[in-house]
C-alpha cells in the first residue's frame, strides 16, 4: 500500500519557459506603474523632513536663548542650503563644530526668506535672532523641493511657533 505519491507523478513538475516570461512581463508592468509614484513620495518626504528640521532648529534656538539668557541666532545660508545655531556674533567664527551645522535634505533648497515687510532675500546668509525673554524675530521661509513642490514656514514673533504650510504663501 502506497502512502506517498512523491516521485511517482506522471505530470511534469515546474513551469515552462513561456509561463515564466509571462509572469516576468506582468511584474515589470506593475513595477513601471508603481515606481514613479514611490519616487514622488520620497521627494515629498525630503521637503517635509527639511521643514521639520528647520522648525526644530527654531524651537531649539528659542529655548537656548531663554536657557542661556543671551541672544541666539539661527543663521540660514541660502546658497549652500545649510543652517546652524549660535550665540549672537558667533556666526562669522570658524570654531563652529561641523555637527552643529545642518543641511537641507536631498534636493531641497531655500527659495527666499522674509524677515520684515521690506526685507526679502534669496541669496547669502540671513540671521534670525532669538531674545532671552522668548521673543523671536518674525520670518517667512520658503523651501522648494524637487519639481514644483514648495513649503512655507511662518515663524511667529511672540511665541516662536513655527507653522508649516504647503505651497508658496505670502
């Protein structure tokens, strides 16, 4: 009495070459549809990550100013896409540790920064001041990602709160 059919089957085991080719074509077509959408998600994440890093730097600079009881500056290098925090007047010194400087993620760049109604800059360095009593120099920062994606960061004067909105908002 046989209890196992292993090795006794008359039907062929495995797949034909034609079946394998058809499955590979279907998988290739599916990847072609999915990959462009996945790359857009990663580009959006770069812009969101950069915005959140910058918002975190704003909160940190405000808390450091209040903790150390001295004016702190958040310096934005619009050309290099970098930013760092230091005490007022320290931005020109070369002893800044590289770990304190942060860069925008991926292909994200600064479009422009507006500190006051009349002052809007799109190149060079801009320093935002944070006072020991918690007051912050108000600013509007525009970040551009890959494609036409833009985010606007509003830094409020009294509480230092950073509000992030999609699109270019005045």
